C-alpha cells in the first residue's frame, strides 16, 4: 500500500530513473508523445523540469524539446511555447498513423 509520504517522495523526482531523465533532458533532444497538461502529475513534472533547468539549452539545431499533440488549441501552443517545447500537431482522428509517420521519418 502506498502512503501519502510515498507519493510525496516520488513526486520529488529524485530516484535513479529521474536522474537519468534529467541527464537525457540536458543532453538530448526530447520528443514527448502522449502527454497532456490535463493530467496534474504531467503538468507538475513539466513545471519541475523548468524549475530545475530553467530554459532548455539550445543546440545548433534549434529547439531541444518537442511534443506530438492532437489538435492543439492556440492556448495549448502558447503554454508549450512558454516551456520551450515546440508543438508537432497531429490529427486527432488519425493520431496513431500521424505519430507512426513522424517516427518513421525520424528514423530515416
């Protein structure tokens, strides 16, 4: 059984996998798939990453973080932009196909 203290400790993002994620965020281009600010935990994670790292470091190729997002509103685009995350819009009616095409294009 998980306690509130267990949950609070987990949300500090201090275990080994979290440290690996921090390293990856700093050293690689990140593509978020399946994330939404409608989930309070995801919103908190993004906020925590911004607090810890400030602005994501820019590289010679430009943005360092992207998100594949279904039919983003102007508000959602501004929200991600404020976090230095570039939105890749995918069609909500064919999300899986659009994301598969995106990943195939990246692999080639």
